[in-house]
C-alpha cells in the first residue's frame, strides 16, 4: 500500500510539472493569433498544426512515461518522468523555434 501511495505522489507531482508545459502551450495557442494580427501577418498565416502539436507533446510524453513506468521500481519511475519532462521541454522549445522559422516576414518598402 505504501508503494502505491508513493507512486501516486510521484505521478501527481510530475503531472503538475507536465501541466505547466501544457499551460505554456495553451497560452501560445491563445496568444499567437492575436500577435499575428498585431504584427500584420493575419490570422490566415497562423501555424495551427504547430500550436496543436505544442499542446499534445507534453500530454503524450507524460502518458508514455506513465506507461513505461508501470510495474517498475519507484526510482525508475522518477527517472522516466525526469527524462520525459526534459524531452517534453526540449520538444516544446523546438516547436517555438520552428514557429519562428515558419513565421512569414513583412518586407517594408519605403515610399
């Protein structure tokens, strides 16, 4: 019973850390269209597939770490969650960098 409680505590603690990554991705999903409008790119150029991928990555990595940790000792579960958190953060930064590369540019022509 004690190991079940410890496992649940670890899963909840890392779930909150993964939820932070999801929160950041959702804020990008909400704020980026307004930024595109403000910058003059228009909402038609928003990379929606990239924003949705940014939200899905932390959720998918958490579920994968949870599944890989089933039946393993607590320390292995913690290591899997730490590695999963690092992978989700790195992929999240990659999504942000890819958006920067894909963003349309505005050429200002002097009159």
